[in-house]
C-alpha cells in the first residue's frame, strides 16, 4: 500500500514538472512564431518557450520575443508579422530590416521595442510621433547626421538611440511630453527650456559636436546628466568645462578629457548639484590644483584617472550625506589634518606622504597605495581584525584593506581596543529613535542591535564615526524604562541604557566585609567610564571596582567601615543622587523597601533599607513622610492671610474670602463694568486687579456691550486692505480716493485709459503698457530705429525710420561718437545732418532719459568700391552697381566660372524641409534655412526657433511662362504673445532675368535659384533686440563618382566678405564646380531701405552657416539671395586622360548680405528719395505677391 502511494507521488511530481517545463503557446501564436522563424532564419530551441520567446506561465501566450536576422536575409519585418501576437509586451530585433510604418504602428499592448541594426531600412530616422512605449531603442548606423525631432519621442518613457550621431531638434512646444529618460548619440544640444524635468539624460558626442550649442546646456532640467565628449576617441581632443552653467541638474557624470582652466571655477551658486563625477578627465586643473572652488557641502565630488597633483582643500567638501573621492589622480604632498564632515574620503592610488592625524576619525578614510607612514588612529585600527566593516553607503572594502600599500607601524590585525566607549540616549519613544555616540564606536550601525535583535530603518549620520541618530525597525519604547544594545563589533559586547535618566534605584545593598560592598538595582553606569559614579558610606568613600547598569562592586581601601545600624549611604551616578540609610555590620543585607519610597523625595525623608521605615525630615510627617505641616505667609503686623481668608496647612497657601485676591488676600478684587448682570456683559473677561474688561473678538467698548464687525480685506494685517476706513459696528469699508470694491482692494489708475497705450491693472492701480511704451501713464515711448537712409561719406542728410512716439524730451542722435544735428522729427521719423565718415557705425537715440542703441547698422554710402576679384580679368566692372559684366563663355559674380562647359544642373526642392538641392553630375549643392534667433544688443541668444523640417508646402507653379518655377512654403511661430508668420518663396530660374531690389538692378542666370523669405509681425522680448536668420549651404558627393579627373576637396573662400560692398557673395568649390550665392547689403525694414550686416561660420569642411543680422523690423522682413552653379577653367568634360599634374582650385568665396522688405510703406517723409525707395519697393512686392 505504502509502495503504491509512493509511486503515485512520483508520477504526480513528474507530470507537474512536465507542465512547468513544457509551456506551449496557443496554436495561432505558435504558428505566428514559426512564420517568424522561417522568414528570418531565427533559431529557437525546440517548440517550447525559452530564452528568445518569453511566454506567460499561466496561459502560454507569447509576451516577449527576440528576432535575430542574418546579413544574408533581406526580408523586412512587417506589421502583419507581429500583429498575430496579441499579448506581446516586449520585442527585440537585431540585424533585421524594418518594414514601412512598423515603428509608428500601435500594437495592442507592446511596451518595449528594441531595434539593433535595421539594415538601412530606417535611413530617415524617426520622422513621426512614436506610439506609447515604456522603452524604445533604435541603435543603427544608417541615420548618422540626420535630424532627431524630440517631439516625435514624446510618448516614450525611456528612449535610447546609439551608433548613429544625430542632430537634435524640436518642432513645437512639447506639450504632454512623457519621456523621462533619454540616451542619445548626438551632435548638439538644443533649448530644453520648454521641456518638463527628466529623470536621466545621457548624451554621447563625437568630434563633430557643435560647440556653439553648449549655450543651451543651462536649460536642461534633470535628476541625472551623463555626458561623454569625443565618444569615438575618449583620449582625443579636450573640451572646456561648462558644468557650472547649469542650476537644474542634481547629478552630473562626465567621461571626457577636459581642458585646463585659466582660473578657478566658482561653484558657490551651484547648490543644485548633489553629485559630480569626472572620469578620464585629463589635465582638468588650474596650475596643478583642482579647479573648482566653493563647492557646496552637500555635493559629492568624485574624480578618477586624471591629473590634479596638489591636494585640494578636502575639509571644505562634503557632509554626512556626501563624500569625496580623488583616486588615481597623481596627488602629491603631505596629508593635512581633517576638519570636514564628509561621509567618506577616498584618496587611494596617489603619492601622498606623512602620517594620519586623529582628526581623520571624523570620516571614513581610504588611503591604500600611497606613501604614508606612522601609526594608524584607533578609530580605524580597532576594526582591523573584523572580516568586513563596510561603510554604510560604500560596501566592499575591509577596514584593514583601506590602508594597504603604505608603511604604517601598526598595520596588523588582533589589536586590543580599550577606547571603545559607546553612549546611548533616547531621542523619542514613538516611533522609537535613539542616539549612539562616543569614541571609536565605528562606522557601521548595521552591527548594532537593540535588545539583541532589532536593527534600524533609518540612519542619520550626525558626525561620522562619532554620532548617529537611529530609528528602530520595530518595537516601541513607550512604557519602557531601559533597554540593551548589542555591539557586535569590535568585540560582541552588550550594554544597557535608560530610556529616561533617573536617580539610581537601589534594590539591595550587601556589606560583605569592612571594605567591600555589593550594590544591586538599576540606573548605574553601564560600564566603567560610561558615567561618573561616587559612593559614600557614613562619609567614607567606596570606590567602584566593576559596574554594569544593574550592579556595582566597590571597596573603601584606606579605612574600614564603622559598624552601625544607621549609616547614611549616598550614591551619585551622572549627577543624579539617591540617599538611604543602611546597616554596615559585616555580612548584612539591606533590601527592605519603604512605603511609597518615602514620598520619592529626599526633601521629605530617607528610607532605612535595613528596617523598611521612613526617617522623615523636619516639617513632614506620616508613614511615608508625605504630609507637610506648613503655615501661610504673614508678618508680625498682620494676621494670617491678612484676616481676609483661611490657611491651608497642607500646602501653606491662603484661600481668600470673596472680594479679595493675592497670595496673602491683601488686595481687594475690583469689579468690571457690565450692561447686565453678567461679567463684562457676558462677552469678555474681567481683570480683577484693574477692573478692565478684555472683550472677545466680536465685541468692543468698556463693558463689551457693542458688537465688533470686522471689515473685509485681502490681507490679515490691515482693515479694508489698507486702502480705506473700517466702520467696525457695520463691517463696511469707506475706500480711499481711486480705490474701490467692498474690501478696497481694486484701484483706478491716475490715467484710466493709460493714453490708449496700455491697460490699467486694477489690482495695483498701475498701467500695464504695451511693448511700445513705458511710464506710469504709458506716455513715454520705448523708441527704436527700424531702417535708415544714410548719407554720403561727406556727410549730409540722413533719415531714420522707426517708432519714436509723441514725447521727445531732450532728443539726441549720434552716429559713432559724433552727434547728428536733428532738423526734423515726428512719431516715426528723424531727419538729421550726419557728420562726415566712412564704413559702418553704431548709432544711439536718446530721449525722455531712455537710450536706444543699434550696433553696426549705419553704413555710409561710398563710391570708392570695387567689383569682386576685379571680375577675375574676365569681365568689366559697373561702378554704379559694383557688378561684373562677364565676357562671353564666363559667368558667376566674379566671372571666374565657365558657362559653355558647365554640365546641366538638376534642381529638386524637398516638400517637407524646403531644402533646395542643385545636382550637377556627382556633386550636390544644398541650401536651407536652419533657424531664426532673437538676440540682444551683445549678441546673446534670447529665443531660438528651428526652421528646417517645419515647413508647410502651399503651392508650386508650373513653368508656363518658361521664365521660372515658383514654390511657396509657410510656417508659424506661436510662442506666448508671439504670433509670427514666415513665408519662404523659392524660384527656379529658367531664363535670363533682370531683377530690381532696393534700388539695385541685378541679373539672374538660367539654372539658378532665387530665394525670398518673409518674416511678419514678430514680437520682441525687448525693444533693443534684433533678429538673426541662419542659412546653411553645403556640398556633398555621390559615392558612385566616375569624374576622377575633376576630383577635388571642398574649398571655401572668404576674400569677398565685405559689408561695405553693394553685393556680398557665397561660393563653395567641389570637383572644379562652383556654387555661388549673391546677397545685397541692403534691407528694407518696415518700408524703408537700410543697411544690413552678416557673419559667416564654417561649420565643417563641406558646409557654411551664414548669419543674417536683421534690424528691429516690426511688421515684415524679406531676405532675397540667389544661387547658381558653374565650373572653373580646370573643369574637364572628358576624363579619358589621367592628369597627374592637376591642380586643385583655391578655396572659394563665402560672403553673405541680406535684404529685408516691409509690407507697408513708412508714411511721413517717404517722398524724400522716393525714386530710391518706394518705386522699386512696389515692383518687388508685386513680384513677391504673385
């Protein structure tokens, strides 16, 4: 029978194991997994769920799958391949091409998607909003250099992108942005001001990182920030440190070589940082010192693998919740004394000399592998013999190992430790919290247990190695008199401590001989040296020889006890004293307790512990001495209690008769006024000494009979908000002049309509002016200049258009440092006589004690300029326009290009990004608008708007006229009060055209590109700010280049960068092809033509960023460049011969200028130079508005 039962159990176990280890998906899902296996050649072991296929243990349904493809498989993973797994939560692919739309499809419950190497199937990167994911990873090389719009990952909680380095952009305000963790291989920072706070950000930058975008680092808000520069070459070029510019990051981890500093970096304001770590940081020091100073105490500093050399002021760093670690950083010199309070200090693997001072006991010290010598302090050596004493937050090193690699005299184990002296007090009883403090108590409260078993749920390190505040994990100290603590280290000792300090409690006193006494009870010193203890018997000192919380053995040594039945026994422990009477006869036991402990007060009497009877002091009587025989205060001239009361002899206090008060009943009791029989009319309290009522909050007057009603107010300090008088009987406010409402909290402005230049803020009674005015009544204009018609270099009439208002107190205008004598002015125009001058000048306009400055916006008109490159000797120069008229077979702005020999170009325009590409054989020239910036007077970026990839294509015209093809793109900036519209017009020029712009006539050649961008109704943050538009021009070469005889590197030439010319130019050379751009150094801002400057930045070998510095135009700016492609004289159509002596062309010109155009003419004084401005403006606007 037993045998059958055993066999049944074994079968049951085997069946159970089979069920556990043979999970099979449902049929449909099984077939789905099988199809994936066959399609991609993925190997799954057997038919069971396993490592690569994760199944629900209850239902068998597939909840996770990994697909590993091969380089020989070109199949794409499509939505239908996965949609047959309805419960799939996690998907990972590697070496698998991804089908179109797959990453944007919302699978039922998919939470995690990882794609590693997608075989160029995601070459455009992430171009749409991803679905909701807990985790999304895309690690593939094909979208290197592409844009990653962070708005598109806003539904992903944790996002990772690696291998490909991407340009970070964002296209709109990140509303409902859910991403909390990102890890990205990137080429730049962006403005994170509008993004919510992240939990973790990790950026990996390579050598192509855009250093200018460090400007946006302060906008990042995250708990943890990981930065790696030169990720492709960690020991490559150093990067300047910029961590101190951010005040929103808590933990900053830097893995990069950092450049030496020219001065110390002040961290006093960086209270945001809790931890900063440096790894492989190179020569990040200042003359050998750690370059960061004034580090907040709560900041952890870690540095490893670098060069600092000189020991920094470590004592100034760290507190009990932070630490300092400077390991393997080549520190030299003597170890200083320590006055800090860091949790621990690591200085291992350096060249530090000297000895360790006792002051280092205030932290955990790691100094292995240095040049130290002498004696290690006992706070450390006491714990050498223990197998492991890890720090609270830094486990892994025994105390002994923290000091290896030096020449200490006591670096050995089994060291005696008599200095271990722990003290324990109770901080609170519920929840139970204690304080452990003392000398050499160690660094690990986990080795301490209350009552031998209870640990601690919270540890507060008040002073490392000296004092800890500990919250017990369980139990309570309510109603507990004392408790024990087991100290497992250094030698497994248990001591008892009181919850509340009390005088010694005596249970038994045994006199063993004339010199030796044993005392039993409670509240004694827990160990020798814990508390001071003194004992006298009949005036003879008895010295403690051993002690615990419960027992003391003491001896008299020098003299014998006098045998008596009534000897005073006095014991004092820690300043608390108990006195009893005992018998001192040899081998007498005193253990009889007196009733009520003789009132528990030595003032009343003392206990004779031999007989158990109380010996009462004078003035007390009773069995327990609890009754007092006391008299009330009086003197010889007055009766007891002044004859106005009776004496209570129990406590010696007078009970006064009605109508009297005070301790001796000598003061009459005064009555307060009242409207009725109640005291103070029933609404107050009477002061019997003065007869004055103190009324309650709702009544007033001497007898509290008049109601008191509090008036309404917006604050608790003043009635009627401080702007009126309160009628306390009714609670109604009488408001001051200009104030109104029931609580007088609203206020009219002195000028109610704010002169129609603002609105009255009734909450403060002050005008809120619009962006054009200031002052209490909004009458003072915030003036600015939007456009200028300058004078000749000989001086003369100059016109300044803009906003100047109607108030012109002390109006002055200067050009450079010289005054311009004003001859006429109005609300939008100033006419003055300019002094003689040349070149470009800054101007200032001051009025009404307000100064407006325009930097480099006035350009004298000159007739002494030349054509670019003197037309390369291939054409004639027109002095009026400074344009070249090229000889036959030559072209470009300086006649340096060949016309007849130029292969035909193909022009394509991307409908999404508006990027224009001119393809000429194997060479691709590109132009696009990068970003629009608002900058202040000093060039600091105030606002940034990315333009690329944010365009909407409106329309394209067909080449019906055979002159041009026109494309129009638009986008809007909706940023608070800013409702700016931007229109881009791109024209493909098919035939020779002659264009007039800003009174300048110029020609357009076939196969060129004409760009026009209109910026309308931009709202500035400040009237001193201006706009800057960045245009990127670049060149690249197709991989299948068969044009070897023309092979040349990309080259740039800035020789024609001259804001003083009428035209500026941009030109890039590649393979003897010339890509040129032309700009006019004029802008028509708010209706008037004016000067405009520009700057050019080489962002790489193959691209240039042109920054167009627009004026402060309020209504519209229009930029108007054109581009074309020619070849140099070195270009060869036929590449049959190998030219070993070919010469590369010199770098080509990159110069830019801008034209801004306003939608509405300026009004007053436009008739002045009408031919110069207005007629040509009408022609230009007519062309633009077609």
